[in-house]
C-alpha cells in the first residue's frame, strides 16, 4: 500500500524545526525563563493568567523576593500574600497560590507534583496551567493550549470551525499533540506563545517575519485575518456600587467584603451593589444603609463621583457619596479607619484602589 506523502503544509517535522529555530534566536528575555525551577514556573503561570507579560515582570521578581520558596509562601499569612499581590488583580489567584503552597508542603513534602492529575487537584490549576508547568518544568510532552497557541495552530491549519466549542478544542488538541516537539516540549510551548504574541497577533499579523510562512495554510489561502473564528461574545454584566466615603481626621472608613462573590474578602468603602447602572439610589435606601454603617442621626451626604470601571465580565459604575461624620464610631464589625497610605497594608481590589485615587484627585482639584 502506498503511503500518503506529507507536503510542506502537513510536514510537522519542518514546522517543529522552524519554530524552535526561530525561538532559539528570538525568545523573549523573561525572568521566569532563567531556569526550570518548578516553583518559579508555577508562580509565573498563575501570574500570567489573565494578565499581560509586560505588566507582571517586575511584580514577579518582587513576589519571589518576598516569597522565595514554597515553604515561605505556605507559612506567610494570607494578608501578607494579598498585600504583595495588590494591583495585580483577580485576587482569587493569590488565595489559591497560598492554599496550594500549604497543600504542597503537607501532602507533597514541599515539592510541586509532577503528575498532571495531582497538579490539577491544586486550587487555581486547570488544564492549561498544569500543561504549562508539566512541559516547562518537567519536560512532559503536553501542548499548553492558550489563546496564542490556538490562534497560531488554527491559522497554520486554516481551521474554519468556531474555536470556542468542545469539539473544535478537542480537534486542535489532537493536532497540537502531533506537532509539539517531544524533545523540547516546554520550549516548543513557549515558542508558539511567543510567536502568537509577537508575530501571529490577533489583528496585526506579521506573516513576512514568520518562520513557518511556507507551512501556513491560512497564509496560502489569504484567510489568516479571518481566523480563528469565535462564537458571539456575551454582553458584559452591568453593576452599580453605591459607596460612602466617610472621612474623619484624615482617615476614612473601609470595610471587609463578605467572603463570596466579586472582590470577596477584600477591603472597600462601605456600600452596597445592585444589578444594572443607576446614577442614584432612593433616599430610603441611602438612609437605611447609612444607618447600618454609621452612628448618629441626620448625617449629611453629598454625591462626589460617578465612575465606570471595566472588568473582563462586568462593568461597574461606582457612585460615591461623601458622608459628614462627627466621630470614628461605626456599626460595622469588620471595619477600619485608614489613612490613604495605610491602604497599602490591606488587600483591596485594583478597581477600588482606582476609585479611592480618583476621589483623592477630585478632592484636590475641587476641594470636595
Ligand atoms: S504565516 Fe502568518 S498567519 Fe501563518 S502562522 Fe505565520 S504569522 Fe500566523
């Protein structure tokens, strides 16, 4: 029986070789690429979830200086970890890192497990992160399919399906398994990620610089910009946070958010959230809420800011009222009067920090 001859578009050896050659000459100099220490790789992969490489480079170095090993991380308090994570966003990642460090210390004698199934049992580690850690730190032969990998692969194959379906992902995973370098799986995963972020970008594609241009079916068919195809995006949820800015003697009241939902366990201005966007609340609602936070009658309020903050799945309108209080008494059990700089000692979301910075800015400008 005659064997099917592979052409240059299906020649995996050629694609593999050209991608790795390009990576060896062009790889980005990133702090987590200095060595294959599994702890360093793990921290980098968690930080990179939903955050840009450029943004985390310095924060990564700082985090490792503060928590140089699993043991140090596991023995730190969650407050210390959240404090170091401040501004990076998606704080559940910091909580999961802390929790996982404790599990690794107790159940795996302080060593990050090699087996994929054990890695995936750790909080915050899904298929992609387990594959990235496995391939980069332990040379496991698994493609770590992130958005870059999927885009590059879809374009090489001129894949016309919608990539956000289980069936498509399964197909792309099978193809990736055939293409990945068995000798250098970690490098190959990182090479494709680099190729996707530097050359095969979502909109600005630089095919002329691409090491696999002659193996790329979408380039041949002039369809690269139409790939990958996706289902229509869901609209972002709208929320309004009504909040009180109560200042007394240069300090203002912050409260700890309940332990579930958006921004769980983080510190924020006292207030409440509602679905949808509203520029004001009812007088009764405001009075009831004031009564639940502050002591005293006839406390006056004045609206000082309205500002929208966009997160990945939600758009929040912050409406903040300044509250004139006569003392630091409050009815909140988990509340603290803090100075602006004192905030740095606590975990707050980057959205709330932006609002507080904005209030301070408006105060200076308009003496509100
Ligand atoms: S040739 Fe163009 S579309 Fe194809 S993989 Fe390279 S950069 Fe992407």
